[in-house]
C-alpha cells in the first residue's frame, strides 16, 4: 500500500483503532507514517536557550503502515463493518467469560458433586459442571461439595436420632 502525505487514513488496529486522520509525514525506511490526531505522545523537554521554560510537549509519534488503511468511501464502510463485527465478537467473549465466572461463584449445595454418573446402559457420563476448571480446582470443588453433602446427611441423621429419642421418652 502506497501512502502519501495528505492522504486520509483510518487506524484498523492498536490503541487508536477507529480514529481517522491526515498523513503529515511518511518514513519509508521503517514503514511508518505520522498521522494527525493518532498516537499522541508526551515528550519532556529540558530548558534550552531556544526554549528557556522547557516542559511537556505533545507530539504525534509514527505508527506502522500495516495498522492503517487508506480511506475511500467503499473502504470506509468496510472498515466500519469490520470494527463493528470485532466489537460484537469481543462482547460475546466477555459474556461467555462472565457466565463461566458466575458458574464458579455459585454456591454448590452438594448436588452433582460426583464427576461421573451412570446411565441406563451403564456408560459413564461426565458432568460438565467442572469441565472448564483446571484439574486441581475441579478436584477441590468436588471435595468441598462432597464434604458439604456429608455434613448435611450427618445433621439429618442426628436430628432423626434426637426425634426418635424424644418419641421413646414420650411413650415410656
């Protein structure tokens, strides 16, 4: 792609993705260009005789050619569509990640603590609950769920014994 000073371009990758600007300077040796309103940097200048105050100066840093696309009406529309598609993909990925986090954060009441269940044919079927966790985390989650279920069973047995003891006292 031959970019020339004065062309209008759009950034298709990087921190300034979606910004447009006019090319101010072309650096062919490093395949970079300086674009207005893109890749703005702050440079700290020492005081000199020419600039006795010194201070912080904002400059436009060069950006790689491959991150830019020349704007024509057709390309501009395609670039916008591509940006929208990528944003939708990112949104879907965020939603999937959020669902996984919520699944991990849910409190397990002991249901589905085992990793395999037997079906009518006797074949083992894996439980998808711990599928996306690492082995160590999945094992820890299963152990925790099993302990919780055992504790609940023991508590029910204890309540049943107390109830039976009270019934025996009432009968005698």
